[in-house]
């Protein structure tokens, strides 16, 4: 029996990678690809595939919007494809929904496909209450800041927090560093720390918050101190009181 698979991902490279790995599973046939969420909703409704690879971080209309639009009772067996942070992955684990974390290995893809195949062969889908719980948890996560308005020559630009490398305090202001640029905004570290997802950002010093995904390494320094080296090459001081917490977080996001 052939099962039909649909790929919903805005990255052509990711779609090609899924197609490539699927060649090892002749039981499945790719019946379509979608590069955005709204097209994905239409394809799921019209084609009614057995399996959908669903990217979470789709522009404008994300993977969770797709689930809401299709309806959790109508969703096919779903494998999430995501570069999402630790918090969301914990939610997926808790509700027994499978996911592939980009970039995924051949072994990890095989595990997900074998699980999907078993699910399809026994005619079972993820219970709708699991999708409901997942959507509720992700909604709570979305309460964290996703974009920061920054002044620029009499207007405001919006900086995506995922593009931040690190934040430093400058008196009554905050300096936002990301992608080779920096922006100065009024604010304080305590307020900013409370607005950012603790699964993605951490205050490593009283005057420094870092994006955990942009940490390259942690190095011993002197007298028991350590420093954090960012992917940009920037070296930042790590408070000795935060050392153990940072190691735990980095271990969970790796």
C-alpha cells in the first residue's frame, strides 16, 4: 500500500532533504510541496494526505496556524520539521507528537518515519486532545517577545529577537547586538529579561543577556571565572553564579 505524503516548508533545501530521505521508504509517495502555510492548508484539505511534514516557522501563517485552520480532528499524521527552541521541543515530547529538528540526521529521519509508518499501519492518529494541549502550550510561549521596535532616523524598525546575538546594559539604555549591527533602545535588563523566552535567552551577567543559539563555546578564564564566546567572536564575561545554569541549558539545546 502506498501512503501519500505532503511537505509544507518554506525552505527549498529542507524540502529537497525530506524528498531525499524519503527515497529509503518506498511505502510513501510525495504528492505535493508547499512553501507557505496558507497553501499548505489548501493542499491538506484537497489532497487529504496520509502524512504531512509541517514546518513550524513558516512566514506570516505558521505551522500552528495551519493546524488551527485545518482543524485538529482533520489533520493527517504529522511530523513537525523545526528549528524551534528547547521550550517548544519539550512541548512536543510531552504530547507524543514527533518532530525533526533541523538539521536532522538520516538516523533521526528514519526513526520518525518508522514511527509514522507504524501509526498509519494500525490506523491510528495523534489524539486531538494532544494537539489542543500543544497549541495551548505554544500560545503561552508566544507571549514572549518576538520583535523589538528600535528607533532609526525618525522612524521605527522591528528587530526579530531570533536575530539577536546579545544584549548589554548602557546606563538607562540597552544595546542590542545582532547580525553585524547594533541598536540602542531605552530600557533596563530586568524588564528585558522578563520579556524574553528563557529557553532561548539567558542573563549570563548583571549587564549581559545572550541568545543561547549564538553561543560558540564557554572557556575557562582565571580565578574560577569563565567567558562566553559568541559565534560572532565576541567574548563576554560569565557570572560564576550562572555557570552551572548555562551548562544545563546548553546541554538541553544541543
